[in-house]
C-alpha cells in the first residue's frame, strides 16, 4: 500500500491527546491493512481552530453500516473503543465509508 504522510513540524499537544491520536491512527491503519485491500492511504495531521485534526483516507473496498453491525455482533469492538476515547477527550471521530469508495476517518480533538 502506497502511503502518504503529512505531519506538522511544530504542533504541541498534551501527552494524553498525542497518545489518543497515535492510538486512533494505529487502529485505523491496522484496519486498512487487514480489511481494505487499498492501493493508497493518506494520513494527515493539522491544527485547525485549536483542534488537532487527524485524517486518514484510503481507496480500498470500503464497507456498509450492515458490515459494521455484523462485525460488532462478532465481537469486534476496536472502532467503538476509539470513538469512545475521542468523545472522552472532548473530540469527535467520524467514519465515512461506502462499498467500493474507500474509507475516510476524521478525528478532531482539542489541542489544549
């Protein structure tokens, strides 16, 4: 998988926020490697209006809400865990995916 990475050279984050961003990126990229069959993935981290914004997008096979429900029923809860962690930190985690159109994940957390 071709990977493009864009990181700021001077973003300052609290340790817990940096750890959350790392954990989300790790889980999302693990899912890309295991399930997406993607040729390309991009990862970017930017600061926008005092929010750290992590965006990960792939051109893989994508998934439907029915796929998510089935995986949850099978006991796979990795995505649920990172959504909860984002909310506990005062942020949001959005997942946009459709079969055949890849997946885009956006995490937003306050930088302070």
